[in-house]
């Protein structure tokens, strides 16, 4: 058995009713395991008194770290702040609403011991409304078709990561929803296990139709970043090349019409050709600028988007 230190990250936004029970359940599970642990609670601008409860819990238990954000920045930002303030070997993320069951933590760690880098929960029997389950099913189906990753429940917050996989990637926007997909693309071994899902103790769900729209936007970004992030010239330059080629063929059509049918030079087709030529040149220039920016970014800030598996000598 590997002796890890477990870091539990809990993003919280207006979850006062569920926090006391969640802290107690977490402690009861973690102290029974042969690991050191810490609990990092990030209050994402709560207004219901959650911070006062978190602060009291942190004052009475040295294992609990309390972090309060200036305002509500969103769950992704709260998780990122948690990642930046952990010291464990394994990092577990669990929702603050009490719907994830801390009793599932040993199963997640056991799966990590099998050699996986990321283990995601699968809420096979969800205690949510029919509408929410429908949108969740649609979102997960879209993710599987877009990414090829055979995960049934990407949206489940209960996940565990090996620390080395969350050190460099920076979570932005709403990236936490498909973070596991990015890690799988980078080479992480991802597994999924069924976990218990419970009804809310209190508070209210922050889920809405806008999440589906954001998910679609995130998947578009995913396809761009995983396919062309390190070579944006392929996207912008390719688009510019198509635009210039189309412009060239339209111009040939204008010339043919002028010679054969004695048509006008200054026709709508001529202006369309000029516009496409201009757009194509601009796209190529944007691609060159993007290529320069990306190279500076990777070389000076976070390194290149790959991980080295092994070294010799």
C-alpha cells in the first residue's frame, strides 16, 4: 500500500446547510485511513454565512484550510485556487453541497493504486430532477462523441488526481467540467467508478441551461487547443489559404465572363474576390502573430503541453 497524503479541495458557494455534515463525514472517513490528509475549503464569495461556518471549522481543526475569494468567480476559479494551495500527493475534489458521498473516497484511492492518474465518479443513480438528468446525459454524450473519451459522467465533481497532473495546467473559464478530458489528451490514464449520489441537504442548485451552452463552447475550445494550440498557423493560415484560393477562382470567373461574354469588370463578383483576398491575407497575418505569441507563451511561462514519462542517465 502506498502511503499518500490526501488533499481534499472543496469549492463552496452558498452551501451553509450542508457544510457541517460534510466536514464531519470527511473527518470520519479520512481518520480511518492510513494516510495524512488536509482539507482545503475555498469559499467562492458566499453570502449565506458559509464563510463564518468554514472559519469556525478551520479554527477548531488544524487539518482544515480556509480560503475566501473576494467575490463569486465561479467553480473553476475556486478549484484552481484549491489546487494552488495543496501539499498532498493525491488531490480529491468534492462538492460542498453534500451530494457527493465521502464514503466513496477509499474506492477512488484504490483505483489510483491500480495505476491510474485520474479517477472520476460516475453517478449511476442520480438524485436530481428529470430535466437536469436529461441535459447531463446530452452533455456527456456530446463529450464522448467529440473527444472519444469513454466517460459516462464527466460532470461529477467527485474526482481524484495524482498531484503531478494538476500542477501545470491552469483552469480558466468553465474548464473544470472537462478538465479530465484535457488530462486524458495529455496522456493521463483515466478511470471511472460508480459512486453514491445523494439528495441536497439544503441550499439550491446552480445548474441551468446556460451550462449546456458553456459546455458546447468549452468543447469547441477543447478541439482547438488539443489539435492546434501549439500550431495556430494551421488554423488561421489554412483558413486564409482557402479564402485566397476562393478569391483567385472567382477572379478567374470574372476574367472569363469579361472575355467571353463581355461582362463588366466592376461586378459584385469582383468585389467578393477582393474581399476574400483581403480576408485571406489578414488570416495568414493573424496566424503568424498567434504562432509567435504561442511560442513565447510556452517557452517563458508554463512549458510545452506534454509530459515526459521516463528519463535515463
